[in-house]
C-alpha cells in the first residue's frame, strides 16, 4: 500500500493538492467499480448467451437498491467520520467504525431474507419474462447470499477513504475488479457454472477485498482502527449516519424506479432482447457517470473535515474549486 499523508493535513494543506490527492484515487476506484458490471456482461454474453444478458439486466434494480442501502450507511458514515476528525473527536470517529459494521450486518441480513422470500415476484415486477426469470433468479440467489459481504465492504471502504487513506480505498477496489475478472473466466468458461459463476466471482472478489480492508482497520497504526468498546450501537451516531445518507439513498431509489419502468416498457414493446440491449447501454453509461462521482467523493472529506473544524472559508474555496474543475 502507498504511503498516506496524515488526514489532519485536510485543514492546512493547499486545497488544489488535497483535491488531487483524494479525487484521483476516487475517480480511478469509481471507474473501476463500473467495470464490475461491464465485466459480468462481457463474460455472461460470451459464455452463457443473450437471454442471460437480459436476465442480468433485470437484476439492475436490485443492484440499485443494494447501492441505495450502501449509500445510506456508507456515505453517512464517511461524512460523519470526516466531520468528527475535523472536530478532533477521534473517539466518536472510531465509534462510527464499529457502528458501520453492525448497521450493515443488520440491514444486509434483513434485505437478504426479505428478497429471498419474495424473489420471483420481485423479479417479475422488475420486468422478468418466463425466458429470463431463471437466469435472473440464479444470479440473484448467489448475490443475495453474499449481500452482507457487499454491504460491509462498501461501508468500510468509504470509511477508509474518509479517514485519510484514499489510495488504499482505490487499491481495494482495483483488487476486487481484477479478481472478479479472473474468477469470472474460471467459473464461467473453465467450470461451466453459467450465470451463477459470474455472481460467485463478484461476491468472492468483494470478500477478498474486504479481508484487506479489515486488515487495515486491525492495524493499530491506522488513524482509525478497531478498539474495544466500539461495537455498541450509539443512537446519536446511527441517527446521524442515516440522516446524512438519506439523500443518496432516495436518489438511488429513484434511479431504481426509472429502470423498472423502462424494463417493463421494453418488455411489452421490445421483448427480452431490448431489455438486454438497454442493460448493456446502461452499464456503459455508468462508466462516464462514475468519473464525476469519483471527483465528488474526493471533494467530500476535504469539505466536511473543514466544516467540522469550523474553517468555513476553506469549505467555500473547496466548493468553488470543485465547481470550476467540474
């Protein structure tokens, strides 16, 4: 892992240098994240077939909902961590780490159990036909059983970035993407596991990346790390995280509803092939959207830290600099 600068420099370092230090790794990481979806489409298209591609497109609203809950906790936690560090309240910042894990375990478990109980009706509502339902079901069963891993991975990766280690967060994402590609090729082509192989490759890659992130937080040299007493739900911290994360949560839900409406429209007027084509286009478009989102992620810890430190003049400069660059 690369050498990191102290997160305390967020309140003193030149703004341009800080934005580059945080934004470039975030842009690389978010762009790489979009390759997850594209990689699944490529391997499934060549290894399973066009109906499997359409089935994968049906699962996109599920991915949006999972991302919504991930943002609810992850964005809220990372924002609160940066704010507490700006206030020099490292005790609360460390407590947030434990609460992120507990909250993601709770939400991930409830989401998994509810979805598995009503999986077929949900997929039908998302636009699945008799031909695409088996593929969507096979993919989502594996993804849902590994959903807790996904939630914890997303939440902790956000905290890694917010606590002053943007390059480590980027490397964890890149590692997951590379491993995902290798495992997809192995499971789909060598072991002939079909669309379930793609899902298993994704979950396994996230699990291995999560192990690296946990190793970071077990290291006492990390600015924020695991300590005794942090694995207790703190009502004030939990409500704070959820209040901050509510906005991106609702945005992802709205995106989910748009995809559901489009899928059902294409199902009635274009068929499964049209849904599959839309899914491919949607995944490619994410590649460009993620670049802007990565820049925003790089700006967030800088602005929030200085807000917590009551250095509002730097917050204004960061905002202006970000708008000019965008």
